[in-house]
């Protein structure tokens, strides 16, 4: 099951419009202020990308 890049962009654009933000960074900040997401503490944080062993 997959969706196209265009579909993802369309959905993100609709979310941006609904929250009145212009980009993903502002979306995250807005979601945090609205209590929709919690940011991890440094002890909980893990690297998004890990290097191969």
C-alpha cells in the first residue's frame, strides 16, 4: 500500500492551511503549543538516522 508524493504534499498543504502555518517547522511548533505533540527530553531522544555498524 502506498501513496504518491503529490498526495502527501496535498494533505500537508491542507493541514498547513487549517493551522495557519507556512511550513513543517511552524506546523510542529503550532502542534506543540496546541498540545498535540510532546517533544522528547534529551534522555528520550534518539537519533533519527543511525550510521551503519
